[in-house]
């Protein structure tokens, strides 16, 4: 798998990583928490209708987003991950740190 984007996630006291491969349009969820892993995998494998922002704070269009179609869609879908699953995307947490320390 040629990882083109990766981001840290957390659920409960466990830390994990989503690794996305833009070539194969697939994601690998590396997570010791089985419940959290299933929630993320199920979420990423569904089409979501997301209000996508445009020019102003009041300018949105509802669009169907396939999270695995491309990196931009993945990032957009991940902004809504918490609302659907209670899995938190740790945008600023270094992925290498999470791989070395998979829990709090």
C-alpha cells in the first residue's frame, strides 16, 4: 500500500491511524480498539451527504461525498467523523507518535 495521506484518530483511551492510498482508493485503519476500528471502516465505506462550504459562511451546497474517492473527499468526510461515530480525528497529533504510543 502506497500511503499518500495519514492522520491520527482516537476513541476512548486508544489511539490509531487512518492511512489512505490514493492509487487504490483504499484506507487502512490501524486501531487496537475493535469497536472504533469498525466504526471508522463502516463510515469510510459509505457515501455521505455533506454540506460543503463555498464563498461565505452562509454559502453551502449539499453534496454526496465518497470518502475513498480521493484525498480531498477523505479530508472533508473526516471533518464529520466525530458526529457520526464519536471517533476523534487528531489532526495535529503526529502519526509517528501514535504508532509508537497507541494508547493514553
